[in-house]
């Protein structure tokens, strides 16, 4: 099996690569930094507060920021159990867990 990133994969990794936990966490941190440059702020991914506010306005269902990240984490868990293995489900899930923890720590 190859251990090199695949630039054509959504996660940057071949889905046949056996990723270690360290590799998943490192890739999750790298993708969070990349998404921050593309979508959010230099300090990182910070779109969930606005997202849950908009969701509440549309649906009437209220979630806090931590719950929003946990919702995304559950989505990745569900996807990881449907069909073939996809590295990005676990990489994104790790990132969402970290962001949920950060939101919880802030209160």
C-alpha cells in the first residue's frame, strides 16, 4: 500500500492507504488550517456559530456551536458506515470532534 497523499482524493489520501491515528489527526489539523485560509479566519474554522444561528432562523431548532460541530461529527460517523472506506470521513470527523471540544471549552 502507498503512504503518499493523493492530490486527486477529497481528503488528499488514497482510500486504500492504512492511515494511523496520528496521520488522521495531522491531516485533520492541516485541512482545518487550509479551510481557514479559504473560508474563515486566520485563527481557523469559525463558521459554525453563524451556521447554527441560520439553521435556527430557518427551522426553529436551536443548537449551540458545540452541538453544531457534533452534528457534523455524527454525519461523518454515519457516512463512515455506508459503503466503502473513505479516509475523509475519519479525517473530517476528527476535525469536527476537535472543534466541538474547543467550543465546549469556551462555554
